[in-house]
C-alpha cells in the first residue's frame, strides 16, 4: 500500500458500482475496509468479496444522508476496526426526469445523498484525522461537476456543490498547515447498476452517455488520487473533453446538449422493474454488484488515466527525447 495513509479505508456507497469496485481494488491490496451503505443484504455480499480477496472488512449499515448515522458509523469503525486513514465519499442517487416533473422530496433526497452525505462524511473523517494530522479524503465526482446535462439537474447540481465545497475545505486545511490530503476524482460515464436502480420517468431504460467505462477504471483513479496525493484526477478523455470544452465554448455545449443530450441518455429497452420507484428512498433487493447492463459497450482501459499514472516517466522521457533531438540537430 505504498503512498497510502495508515489506517482503515472507509467507502460510502460501498455495495454498488464504483464503490464496489473501489472496495475490491483495496481488498486485493490487503487494506482494512469499512463498508458503508444502506442494504444489509448487499453489505453481506460485499463483505464476502473483501474476505474472498484476502482483505479484512467491517459492514456498517448507514443512511449517509443522516449526519447522526454518519458520525455513529465513524465512531463504530474506529472502535471495532481501527483508526480511519482514508475516507472515500462515493454514495449517490439520481432521478432521470425533466426538471418541472420533479417532486420536491425527490430533489431534496438526491441533494442529501449525493451532496450532503459528502459533507457529513468529510466532517466525520476530519474530526478524527485533524488531531492526528494525517489521512486522505477523496470525493468521487464527475465531469458533471463542471457541466450540467438534461434530465439530471439534481445530480448535476449536487456534483457542482461537491466541487465548491471540496475547494473550500482544502483551502482551510492548507491555511492551518495540515498534512491531510483532500482530492476529487472526476469520472466519465461509468457502467454501474445506478441506471437500472435509479428513479426514472421515461418509458425507455436510462443509460450513461457514451463512451462508457467500467467501474474498475474509476477505482484506479480513486487509488491514484490517494497514492499520489493528487488534487484532482480526470478519468477518461470524455471527462477532459467535457471540462475543457465547457470552458472554451459553453454556449455551443448548451446547444449541443439541447439537441443530443436527451436521446443519448436513453436506450431502446424497457425500464427495469426498479426504475419507476428506484432506490431513492428504499433499497432494492439483491446484490447490485459493480457492473451495470452495459458491459458490451464499456471500456476497461483509459489512456488519459494511464498517462496520469505515468506522468513522471513520460515527462522525463519527453525531456530526454527533446535533449537528444537538440544534440543531433547541433551535430548536423
């Protein structure tokens, strides 16, 4: 676990999608893991994953939208498993719906789970990390933290809020000279079960906007942000393209998404049995796992992430090639 702060790795939203992939990634490396999620059934399956991979884990049933439950989860983790070294805020939920068809309780719940849970998790982690002056907190973000898209206004708003919140907290820690690392990982479209479990008002099945990546790619981005203490990690070229494009030509992106955004998020399949109500207020039965239904369309490798992982040797190599070229040109 080179580059990792010592202690327990806490993952919220640990039972599904990116969270499940992060859990497996760290379990393979022997990290002690605290699994935070709502479903007892899914937590049991995730804990089995950890033990099968040779790791040690603790399942902590928690609704992360409740700050009291989050604080109690942190207390129990330290009492039963050990000091928290890493906290990964990954829990999320969403509703696929035109804005004017949202109910107020839906909008509030998406905000509480996707944004405020990140606030409560960060606060619970810092209460324990600040006295030790060590640790890492990673927020699982999205290209949608920079660019809103149709039919996901609550989710996009929450991701934007996480970015602003994280920047604020980071500056406070820097002001005090803290050694605690706070990073954010901005993801592209990822093949997770959320598209089968989210609440939706459409007759077609929701889908991530292609190109789509497997959750294991996202998990590598999370690990990179921790091990290399990266302020921000972009996973996948679509993330880079979205963020840069929105800075350069936001009006063009508005019009492009108005034309293409709605259709790119729906596929010609009937919605799953869970889509109407989704997992917004209650868990869905079964073990969701890491992958959604789009394996055939998903990529398992990101050149952009690989370059980020290897930027030091790549930079040194580029410098070496440049110097060699200069020497050859002088001799010529």
